[in-house]
C-alpha cells in the first residue's frame, strides 16, 4: 500500500487450472493476456473478468507450462479497516470471501500482473500453519462450464470466510451441505 499499511489474510479457498484443462486460460496456448501464466512459478497472474472484477492467481508450473491457482478467498487478518473501506462493507466475512472481493479488498489490479509472490515487496505469499487434512474439502470449480469432472476447488471446511460460490456437484471428501453457510 502507498502508506505502508500491511493487508494480510490466510488463504482458505483456491481453484487449480492446469494444462489440458478446458476451463484454464492456458488451454489454447499463450496470449498477451495470459503470458504471465506461462512464466516462472511464484508469479502473480492477474486478469480482469466480467467487466468489473480483478482475479488473482499464483502461477504454479514451470516456464512454458501454463498452470495457476486462483485465490478464491482469504480470512482477513491485518488491515481490516482498509479492506472494509475498499469493499464498502464492514463484516469481516464480506471482505475477501470471493475472488473479486479479495482483489478489491487488497487493492490489487492489473498493474500487479507478474509480481513476484515469493520475494516481492508489494504482494507475497508466506508459509503458514497447514490446515488439517480432514478439514480440506474439494468440489468442482465455481463458474466453469467445462472441466466439471475435476474436483480442483479446495477449501477449508466450515470456515466462515470461504466464498458462497456455487460449484457443480461436489466430489471428494466433503459435500455441498458441509460447505459453510452465512446468515
């Protein structure tokens, strides 16, 4: 942030996108829009969608592979007043509980495309405390119409900060009824 205020959160929901996946931006190859996705792992791939939302992805593959993980939701931990101002919302569960909300709360836009997430100074990912394996739920991804056979959405079961996105039929160890609900 320009004023040096730290905004931080714990990742509670992600979706994976790999080569050969018809829902992936990299499915048809590298373009000007998705070039960062084909770069080295550990970079931030940021794109604009639906005409009003920025989306944040961590590039995960080797150069020229084209794979990334969409950051779908965070539990906000630091800088909540700044996030609330950016989002126009006060409830912590409304700040980062979806990929567009997350980007807005953190003030991330297209100018962050390609930022180094491992050694950067503006946006980065740190190692945290792992979630117990029995608390990791899986389902199909949210908002995709293809690749529905892939249970590549991962979330912390019962976490109030997980998005309310509507995935396809759940697979894996958890069911849709076990996803958190908000009042």
